[in-house]
């Protein structure tokens, strides 16, 4: 089984649609990132393929990522963005789906001032259609938005979804509840929902985290979702705010239950991502 990083990003600043990427983001993030920047770290970690995830809320950025994938063998799939308020969203989606490396859509609940905005009738109409065609959907949330996320899943119970970054719990503060109970509820009630073991070191103190901070969070997700519904993701280059690609891999390796079998580890580090995103490798 080849290793797959199920969550990373590329961007090119002069494209002009990354509203959150300003000089205030700091020198680590405020620069271009492309496949050539990541591939040495992938090789060192034994990771053969990645899923590139949208970083801008525009259709143009999705097209840009798909164009990158044409020339980068390391890109196994692209998770883009879709404007559910666009009256032509279905035709836009049809255009994306014609590309062989288009694998899904991300919904950025994290960026909504009211997370229940995700339950707007137009959004629900679109998400029900995505559920009907079984298109993978990434859900980007912060832990306090879990009630809204559970309400959304209740409205679209068949959604083929994955929670990014373990739902962004308050790792810096060491707070586990109510995140743990809500993630367990989601895992039990919605067996079609997966979870990415990604984006964790940036939820801790960037300059002062300890590997042991992550164990309780990782082990809870493994217990709640089981070994068939979890996947490794680096969140590179955002992770560079707090550590290297190797740090991300080491943190997860150390936090995982020692009882995992070799086949369960292979699923976590590639097989589950391939199944969820329906990859042809």
C-alpha cells in the first residue's frame, strides 16, 4: 500500500484570491508553495501521493490546482471549492468532474460568522445532491462549531464527508470536552463520516508544544471512528508554523495506539484515503 498524505495545500500569491494570505500571515506562509517545494519532504517520509485541498473560496483556484495536478505525479487528487449560491453551480461542478484528478469539494464552516449558515436552503440543496452522487466532501470546522455540524449531518445524513483536522479541538489549552463527546456522537450516528488526523500541531502552542499533548486526542479519534475511517494528513505548508513535515509524522506515530496492526497502519496512511476519495493509483 502506498502512503498518501490526505491533506495539503499549494498556492501562488499573485493569483490574487487568497484573502487570508497577507504579509500579516508572516514570512512562513506569505510566499508561493508548489509541488517542487514539498516533494523532498514527501520522499523523506516515504509518502508517494497527496490530496491537494483548496485554500481560496473561488472556482478559479480549483481550476488552478487541477492544472497543477496535470504536471505533478505526486498529486493524486484535488479537493476544490464550489459556490452553492451560484445559480450555475451544477454546471461548474460538472466541469470540475470532467478532470480525472478532481475528487471532492470542501465546505469551510470555519470561515462562517454563524456556522448554522451551512444549513441555508441553497447549501442543503447542493449538499444533498453531493450526497446523492456520493462526491467526497471535506468539512473544515472549529470544535465550537460541532453542534452546527451535527445539525447539518442530520439534514444530510448520507453525506460522504470527512472532518478536517480532527475538528480543531482546543489542544493548546488541553481541553477535551465537549469535543470528545460530540465527535463520538458523530462517529456513531453517521457511519459514512471519516476524520483526518491532521492539522494538530498548529492547534498547540507553535513554539512550545510537546508530543504527549496529542495522544489523548488521537486515541479518542481512533477509538471513535475505528481504523477504517481515519486518514493521515500533514496540512503542509500551514504546519510549518509549528514544525516540519517530519515533526507532523513523528507526532502522529507517537500518539497512535501501540496495538494497531500493520494493516491498520497501512489503512490510516493510505488505504482509507484511497477508498474515501475513490482514487485510481
